[in-house]
C-alpha cells in the first residue's frame, strides 16, 4: 500500500506517508480507525442487516451508518423493563433525509407521508436543519424504507456523519430572486460536496458495486477514505432574516443584495458551531466569523476549499476538538483565509455590510414579489403527526399536498411553509388549514422556540426537551403576561444535552439538559443569533426555572428601552456578562447580581 | 359439588355405611377408585375369596390389535393401559400408532380396539391424518371377520365432540367388522369411565371359554402389583412460582407469562418435549356471577368447589340438556327442540346459559350440569440440565370478547392475573415421547415455533447446550412485533453467541404492510431447509394447530417441490416419509 496520506493537525506538507504510519504516528481518534477500515463506509453493514435476533448493528457500524443518514437509537422509556422481560433494548433507527434548502414538492410530501405511516409511527419530524427525519424504523424495515425514499428522488446520504450535511437556505419566498439564488447555491454545494462512494446504493438498494476504480482519487476525490474530522454544516442566508442561524454553522454564505434585491455576491462565514461538553472548558460553542466576500461564480470553489482545509487541518486525534471552530481558533482566521485563498487561487474581498433583524420565522400569509402566496405554519417542535383531540398535522398537510400546486419549504425553526400558492388557490388551502386545526402562529414565546428531540429516542439526552418545553412555556407565558410582556419576541430553545441540536447557546433563553429534570440556564444571547449566551445558573431544577426567570422578566419590563431585546437588556442591566465569542463563553459565568422581584 | 355426597341416597347401604364409604371414596384418587373397582370385580368373580395363586394362563394367547390416534398423549396412554390389562387377561396385544399404521394389515387383526382423539373442529390428530384418510377412503380393505370396539376421546367444549371416534366406529362396521362393544364418547374427565370401558371391551372381545378365568388373573396380578412400569405419578404436585414475568413489552397487546416453578422435592424426571399440566382455578368474579345467576350466592362450600373443581365456562349441547333435565326450563327446552342450540352455543359460556334462562338451582344441579375442571397442559420451556429442579413455562394469556362479554382462558388468565412470585400451583407432568430431540446429538434440528410454540425449543436449545451437542440447530420464530413480542430475545442472542443455536429466522406479522409468517421464511430459505433435511435433520413444529402447523407443512412440501423439481405428489411423499420416520414431529394445539 503506497497510498498517500494527509498529515493532520499541521498544515499539509509534501511528505507522503502510508496509512499505517499515519495512523500510528497521529494517534488517531477511534472513529478515524473505523473510517479507514470501512472500505468507504461499508463496514459490515450488509451482514449486520441479516442478524435477525437483534434490532441493533455493531458499534463500529453504528458510527458508519450515520454517514448514510441514520442513527441507531433505542426507546429509553422502555429500558427499565426490557432485561427483566428477556428482551433486548427497543432498538430502532432515526433516518434523516437530505433535502437541500428544505424544498420539496407536494408529490414528494405525499410519498414521505406514506413512508411515515407505513414504517415510522405515523410521524414526520421537521428538524432544526430544514429536513425531515423519521423515528422508530426497525432494522427489518430499513431497506424497504430506504427504497421508498429513493423512489421520491430524495436520499439520506451524508445527512449525518463526518461530512458536509444537509445544506440550508433562507426560505423567505417573498424575496423571490434572492431566495432562488440562495436555494440554488445550497443545492449546488450539497451536490458538489456529496460523498461519491456507492456504498449507500449498494447496501440499501442492493445496487451493484461500481466496477473499476479502487483508487481513492476515483472513489472519493474530495473526501478521501477518512472523510472529515467531524460534522460540517453549511447554510445560506438572505438578510434581513437570519432564520438559518448562520453564526451557528461551520460555513455560511450571506447574500449581498443590490437595491433590486438581486444577489451580487456572498459574504463567507466560517467557524460557527454549538456543541460542547459539560465540565470541559476546552469545548465551547462559537459564533462564526465573517471571512470575506466572494463573487457568485466562485462560491462553490470557496465552499470546497473551506471544507478541504478543514479536512486537512482539523484535529483527528480528539473528536471533541475537531470541528472547524477549533481549527479556526488554533490557526487563526487569517491563516485559515490565506490557505483558502491559496486553494482557490484568488483573494477574497472585504466583507460587505449586512444587517439581520432576527432568526425566527414569519408566520401566516405573505405575498411574494411575483404575486404568489406563502403560508408559514407553526408546527410545535416540528412534530408532524395527528394529535389526539388536537391538530391533525399529518392528515392536514397530506390533504393539502394532494391539492397544492406550489411546493413546501421546511424552515430551520422546525416549521413548514406552504409556498407558491396561486392567489386563486389560497382559499382552498386556508380551508384545509382550518379544518385540521393547523396553526398559523402561536404566542410570541412559542413562535420563537425550538426544542430538540431528546428523550426517549436520543441516546445523548441527559434530560427531557421536546416533551418538556411546551409545559415550561405555559408557565413562562403566565409570568411574561403578568409583566405585560405577552407579545414580546424572546427566543427560547431547549436541548437535552450540550451538543446543541436546537442551537440553545444563541437563544435569549437557553436550557441545556444536565440530568433528569435539571438544566443549565443560559441567558444574554442576541435576538438575531449573532451573540452567544452565558451560563446564568447551573443545574436548575425544572420546577425552579419559572421562579428564576420571573424577576428578570419583571426587571426587563421596567427597565428596557424601546425596541431593546431581552438578551441585550440583561447584559446592559448587569445581570449577566456578555460573551464576545467561544473562548470566553466559560468566563464570568453566573448571575452578576441578585435578581429581586419588585 | 361437595365430596360428601358421592354415593346416591338410593345406594343399598345404611346412612352410617354410606357416610363411611363417602369418606373413603371421596378422598380417593381416580387411580385408587379404578383399583377398587377392579378389586371388587375380581373379588366377586373369584367367589368372594382373594385368589392367592394366579390361575393358569390361557393356553393360546388371543391376538389383539390396539390402534390409537393421539394428539396430546391421552389416547396413547389409554392404549398402553389396554395392552397391559389385555396381557394379564391372556391376550397377545399389539399397540400401533395411527402414524405407523399399515391399513392393509387390519383385516388380519382379528380383534381390534381403536382409541381415537378428536382434535380442533372435528379433525383427526395430526399424526393420524394419513392412516385415517386411507381408512375412510375408497381403497380401505374389507374387515369381515374382525371384531372391534372404539373408544372416542373428545372435549364437549368443541362442537364436533368425538367426531373421529364416531366416524371410525361407523366405518369399521361399514367395512364388515363386527362391533363387540358399544363405543364410549368421553370428555376431558375420561380416566374413570375409560378404565371401566376398557374392562368391558376386553371382556366382550375375550374368547368365551376363558373369560371367567381372565378376571381372576387380572385381580390377582393387579393385587400383587409387580410388573407395573415406573410411570410418573398421576397425583398433582404443589410447586412454588419463583419467577413470573410478562415477556411482552408494556406496549404489546399480547401477554405471555414466563413462569419458573420450583419443586421442593426435586422436579419430576421430565425431558425436553414434555408438557406440564396446570390445575387452574376459576376467575372468582365469574364464580360469583354463576352463583348469583343461580340464586346460590350464600353457599360458601359451593363457591369453593366452583373455584377449584368444576368447569364453569364450557357450554355444550350436553350442558343444556343436563340443565333442562335439572330445571325443566321450557325456554331452554325450546332452544334444543328448535335445533338452534348448536348455533346458540357458539361463543357462549355457561354463564350465558344461566343468565339467559334464569332458574333457581341447587348445588347438586350445578354439580350435574358442569364437568370437573380439567388441567391444562403447557409445553415445558426448560431443560433440567440447565434449570435443575425447576420447570419453566411460557403461557399466553387468552382474552377475547364474544356476545358483549369479556372472556378469558381459565388456566392462562389464572396464571397471568392471579398468580405472582411466591404463589403455589398444582401441576402434573405430562410426557410426550412423540416430541423428542434426536437420539444422536450430532443430528441437525430445525425448529418452527411462533408465539408460545417456541417454548419446547427453549428446552431443546438448553438441553443441547448442556450436552454440547455438535449438531446444528435452526429456529424459526414469529409473532406480531419484533420490538414488543420477541419472546426470549436475549436468550436467543446468547444461544447464537455460544453456538447452541446456529441460526434464527424471524417473522413478525405486523411490522410491515404485508403479513409475514414463519412459513414464508421457510419458503424463502427453501433450498437450505431441504439441504438440512437431506443431511438428516429433524424438523419440529410447535404452536397453533389450526393454521400455522398446516401452513408450515405445506411450505415444506412446496420447498421440496421447488428445490428438487418434484411433482406435488412426490414432494408430499417426501414430507410423509419424514413423518413416518419420526423426523417431522409436531406439538400443536
């Protein structure tokens, strides 16, 4: 084997070394060995599917299957009884789709709905990254489900794993031209950074192994056999909306618009990310830096260059230090930019001015500049299912899909837009929305909320999230109302663990699971998602969250200036320290002064 | 029914004598009563003096063929009793399983006793299907000169009570044989009447000149009690429940109880494949409903009897007849006269009868209307080599609704709802020598056991693990949902790990749009299954008799057809040959 191998940690050198040398010398993280041995993401997955006594797959395959868009999970609610009943854990798979820009056709919607009803507990879940995921698909149904997804012309390749994941794009369909450009860029990046291995097709669709090329350069010309050091998330934003939370992502493109709302180029952002580990200050969330400006025709090249620099420079010894945000911290933005410029053979322009006003969705009807209508529905926690005695999201949206002539967009806030409705069809859609109890909005707090899935399916969850946040918001709404703040827009997000799927560290109120019914409470982030929060109180019991926040609401109601957001106020009033960026996230934590009611 | 009133008032004894006899007879086991019956008969025949010396055996032993069609083993056990008694009486008995019966030999049988169970909806036991078919078919030989008697076993809770015995009885006569004794149609409490019938039948079949001696010989030898084979005790044993857990997940709509039972004085010597009978108790709520409907709510003695001793669910035509006889209820009489009783019984139980035709009953009435509460047999799910002095069972709780009323299986729901860790149960071993692992541990085995049908295969796998059997083993399991109904899932994983199980294939019917059953998995693996069988593997099926067992057999026939390119007839012959060589074994219910 004389395969050349990239050297990790230090900038690339010319010295070629072998796989074995590299692995030994670099003391690679366990996942790197799994990737190397996997034969381009195959592992023993095909055999594992034939092991009928277990609903699980091997541990190593469990890592690889993420690259195929799945996580092995088990129903944690059922764990206590299983062993006693001589049953293995209640394993099933979460399957995440790749839907660039979150745009799908009504026909695809109906097919995805059918898959949900047939194999996934009659629920579609809109994620925080503009796609759908299914929960509860058992191993024996995986191939059928994947075949059904393939038939919709969608797939799950690279929806998870150490690769460029689903690429998000601004949804605002009212800015028709800008959205079209944003969507197109997202789609192009998604396509060009897609892994090329035929493993997905082979394993799930019984596809032929593509003959010929055994050379790495032919099989995975961009990724190589070890793919990226860690996950890599890309988004495209169109100001003034930061609905995609551009600062929470590894790579971002901010549309720079001319007076006629045409895209003249993109500001490129790098190094954002949410995940951290409790009790490990070397791990921290970070907001992205604006690295420079790029002309439209160079955007794809820049995306590839940013990703490949991270591929080569990212830390492969320690997965907790492997995201691009740590690479940027280690090398500095200037060195990173210089390497990107070297790879594209061009210098980036200076960032152009832009302004975001918020990171939420616009609910209800809007009209685009092409005269088409768009309806944004509020979907609590993105759960598209029929609720007993409540809204019939699954049925209602299926029936809308049956008559809808435009398309659907999933938002980064887990909501759904029924987009491009011709004026004459608006009433029909409206009637179906009403008939099924779908909601075009909610109270201010709920409109600005996100919760991750957490228990019972997520293996990482330390506490409840999606099942708990609605109850907490009910309590907080009462508190806010009592201070005359019922209609105040405040972002609130909760996650069951510090990995940050719901991007809690850039919400004005962030709850991060610590243990059963215990959360870290983070405050002081910017409403537009541009500034991180700060740990305000550790390990708060769920029952005390309302009482902890109530005096702060009271103080905010009294002391705020016109238009001042809750997060900004808490800093100005001296309740919590400002986080400038990742490295000082863990500095000066805690309440800076007692919050007294009155 | 109280035990004090065993002897009728009309018995030719004084009150004191009757009480004494009642005290003894009431406490006697069926075996003791049978023995006493034989004793008294022998005493009488010997002129009132016990014969100390056996009479000289008859000079030329008369050949007697005893054929049996058995599913659960009762007919087979009775055939053994017939042979034993017949030998003592100077016959030369030969016992033949219907499974092995060559119908063309019957004309030479001379004297023939047939003991036949009826299964399901009036069907012959699975192993008897072939020979029974031949006998009922056009090619059956004439039986002129043959003397016969038929003992029919059945269950009055099924509509076609004793249908197979009745059909055989008529068929033998139609084929020219001479009926030596009237047929008896026996219900689940067959033991005492069967013993009586056997005696009568043997007497009727005995050559006239030796018949007097025969009884004396019987009496003397039975009294000496020598050559009795060591048979498992018929007396129930009391065991303690040491594990009681529902194997289905809390999200399942099924409920399968795993029971571990501990025998204080050592478990009986059971083998993998055997069953254990449980003596259940009735649902106390149902008992109260029965008492209320009969106007007998205050009778505590009756309540106790109904809880543990009487079958208070089964409703048969005979039940209605006895009810009418006891009460003279005219509406119930009308139901019988109209010929609609049979349809009315469908899905109904005794309580429906009592509530639909209200009548004031006495405890005695209840005693005559009901039959004794039979035990319920469950395939043993453990090997003594692994669990020592325990027996494990897997019991599916049977619950359903008919005619607007929730119904439950007597034994299964007794175990599911009213038995917990530490509780006591009365049980009795029920051997099944037709469901046995191959003698040679190197022989491969294929096991098909969906639902609780998997129970004996847990015993098989435990046994073969303990003896380190080198033969391969392949389990086909099925149920509704993989996640919630995979009985003993962790144990199968361990068995695969330690190689005591070579391979497992599963069929969960409700996990996908189309139903998938174990037979579909057999079809899918047809080539490999047939190749195992070609290599000498044994094929076992346990579980539902009504559909699954038949579908599995058809799938296997089809597997031969497709993989060996055989005609349907030839493929059928291959499976029939497996059955005849006892390599296709069933334990179905």
